[in-house]
C-alpha cells in the first residue's frame, strides 16, 4: 500500500476504531476524532455509554463497574485493535491506553507506535 496523508490515516483509524466498538460493544460512538502526533495516536470517542451504563453511573460502585468492564473488554480484544492499527500505519503498536468518562460518556484511546508518523505518512 502506498503512503497516505495524515487525514487519510486519521480517517482510516477512526473507521477501524468505530468498527471495533461496534463488534465488541454492539454499538459505535456518536462521534470519533483521531489525531496523529509524532509517534502517538489519540482517538476521542463521544457518546459511548449505553442507557443502562448511564443509570449505573449514578453511583460510585456503578462507575467502577463500568470502567472495569470496559477495560476488560478492551484487554480481551486488544490484539484485534492493534492489528487493525498496525495494518493502517505499517508501524508496530508499542502501547495502548484507554479510559472512559462515566460523567461525559467520552472514551480516549492513546496508542504509542514504534515509528514516528513521518515514516508512515505521505
């Protein structure tokens, strides 16, 4: 595959993350934005909580359950997400970090890559 522009890479990553969320959680975000900066990729997803999770988020125990459950789901399916990102960028994923806000329903995914983006961007 030829080298692609930053916008093309960011759009492809956004699409892959939405597909991952739909396959793993049964629904995608209301909005997704991806930013490639140096050797890092930042993905911001909005509208991630289900109606049941919004109800659970009313208590501290519920917020903890949501965060733990989402973290476990990502860990269990992490190889699939990493493979999709590596295919898009042509660079190895070194680390993947994620968290979800039970207040706003936003999720952040941060990936650190083996190579600086200048090596895989046009």
